[in-house]
C-alpha cells in the first residue's frame, strides 16, 4: 500500500492535525512533510492540488484540506 502524504508548515494548527492523522492512520501509513523545512517539496504539493496546509494527499491522489492553517502563498512567502 502506498503511503498518504501529510503536508504542513509547522504551525500549532498543523502540528495538532499531524498528531491526529498519525493517531488515526498510523505512522507507517503516512509520510510527514514539513514544507517550511523542506521547501523543495512545495511545488510537488501544489502540483498534487494542495491549496493550504495542513493537507493530506491520499494514495488515490485526493487532497484533504484539514482545518485551515496557511495558504500555499503564505508558505512560499
């Protein structure tokens, strides 16, 4: 099974959502990407359809935007 990818920017909203996602689906089922630290992954997230973070990209390519934390424009600065 492919992993989901959880994109976040490190804010309190994002970190809270990260903990919930890991508790719900398990750390082995999700790759955590802090795009504030891994800025080279921003284009990848946008190409996948991520408009704001935190967001979960499912293995099927669906983007689930979770509790608005920051727009991608804000993250890119």
